C-alpha cells in the first residue's frame, strides 16, 4: 500500500539532515513542473529566532525523502543558493501553477479543478496524482496521467482517467499502480 500526502501537507514541515539530525529549514512551498509531471524543488523558510523566508532553495534532486513529519536531506549542503540551483528552482515560472486548472478528459468530460498535488511518502518527492474539486461537488483524487496537454487553464487527461477518480488518498494509493499498468507506464 502506497502512503500518500498532498503538497499542502508538506508546507511547514521541517527540513532535517540525515547526517546529524539537524533541523536546517522549513518547507515554504513546492515548485512543480506540470509539463514534466514532477516536483522540481521547494522554497524554504528559515528556522529559529530569525525565522522568515530563506534565500536558499532545495532542488528535488537533493531531497533524500519526503516523510509525513519531515523532509529529509543528506546534510546542510543540500540547500542551494539561487545562483547555484537549477534555473527552474531558482526562478520558478509563475505560469506553471496548475492549481485551479480545469481537468478535462480528451473526450470533453469535466472531472473538476486541480486543488493540490499528491506525493508519494518515502520518495524524493514523486508526484503520483492530483487532488481535485470534483465537477459534481466534493473532493476527489486522480492518478497523475500521461497528460495530453497542460495550458495554465486546463489539464487534458486520457479518457481512462475518469475510471480512476477516487474519494480518498487510500483509494488513490491502490489505483496508481493499476492506472499506470493500464496505460503501460512504469
């Protein structure tokens, strides 16, 4: 069974070093590439007395694991100054935000609007789905599709995605593998 959590649930989590157990930062926000369907990094807040926005960022490649209670990095050198970070982390494009985008099947059915990203716990930040506000009301979850297109207004997904709308994260965890198998994805 896959353990999942939303991107909004990792906001505010401490960033802790594996080598030493030091609490070096706090997650401020996630940086997501909808075109690639992956987390590219996180922005940070400082910890302690001088708390506030940190200049440093955390590229996804430097994340050891995203856990329920902390984001783990090997050591403090995992945090990067913007000039040393990949450009998509140092200067994230503002039009990349998929939150609020309509989710439409290629056949034209509306599944709802993107409300959040869903991440695999224990991974380095693998995005496995989206939390949606369903067209008929209520919350739902869909596996990350081999999306056909994303425009900043709409996310177009394969028709089969409609079969995999789940009511909770537990249901989505079970559906991810079957969805990927049906689409021939790894």
